[in-house]
C-alpha cells in the first residue's frame, strides 16, 4: 500500500500561540524543517504556528543534523563527497561545521569506523519535529517543560546499503551499551500504511500514533521514534483556553477535561 500524500496545512493548527513555547505565534513553521528536504520542496508541507524565536532558533541544530546524517551515509564530511546539494553547500560555507562532523568519526581496531553524534542536538531537533507533527494532526500541544523518550538508529532495511559505518549514541548512555552488546537490535521501519505520510520520497516520511508518539524515517536511513506520556499533552480550544488531555483506553477515544493551564 502506498503512503498517504500530504493534504496541506490545517487552519486549526494555527492557533495564535507557538506550539513549542506558548508565546504568541508570529510565523508558520514547516514540519519537518526544510534542512531535511531537497528542492523542489513539497507544495503543501505540514505547517504549524510558531514564534519567531522557535522558528529560527533551531536552524543551526537542524543544519547539523542534516549534514551529520549525510556525512554518515557518504562516509565523509568532505563537501565534494556529499550527494545533497544543500549539505554540500553548507559544508563548503562552514569549515567549522565540516571539522565538527569529521571529528565525530572514530577509527576502531576491528570493524568499521564509528560516528558519535552530538546527541543533545539530535534530540532537540527530533523532539521539535515530533511536537510539530502532533500539533498538526490534533491541534494540541505537549507541555513545554517535558522531555520525550527518543530512540534513533540506522533502519534495519538499510543494512548493506551503507557499508563500513556504525552510528552510535554518546559514551556512557544505555543506547551505546545496547548497540555494542546487541549489534543486531536495530529497529525496522514498519509503519502502518494507513497512517504513514510521505512528505518527500526518499527524504522523509513519518507516522503519528495517538495520542503522543511519532516515528520518522529520514533519508531512507535513520529511523527515529519519539514519544511522550499521555499526561504530558495539553490542548487549546477556539477561545485559546488550555486543557489537559486524557486518553480513554476503554473506548479508544480522546476526552478533554476542563482544566485551564497557562503556558510557561
């Protein structure tokens, strides 16, 4: 079954408040960011409300993620080795970024080299994207001070397509221990075709699972899973009143309980 195509932005997601921080929204934010996509961009990408600071404040992290993942796939941070024009140009214009990514590659005595990303930067970008998808599909927000559970790793289906490369989390993290002890534990992108949305072929697709989980496949390479606890979800009605979100497991339906909550 083919992935769903994009249906354009939904007015109810442009609530007047930034979905990332709760401040007044001044701009429209593309989800995912264009750094992960190639030209020509999709005609009607998902769009959510954002303040100017949140819209532009993640741009360096988004550029880092896009360049890092492309370097991992290509096996080098040299601009001339990159497949994507935007990444090639970014690395040419920023020797500092090229050096930063190149220094993340570590040789090993046995086996392929290891790439160690700046996990904090990846987590920030992935959490932001997931917040955007949830807001786009539901109109509701995640509490601003909560951190999600985030997993990422090469998709099982890419095995053999990127020879001699391993992408590992930071030293000392449970993810690194699992990757070293269980090298075959990578997850496979198995989306529900009825919910899977392809934003751009071979660049980005995702699946939203109610109430607050998102899975993404970036560049047909990196599988990302982001989820919050259902108690972390809040919503806005047409009068901009804030509500807590609860999930009715018995009836598998969303229920809103009046409980005004002000954003931070």
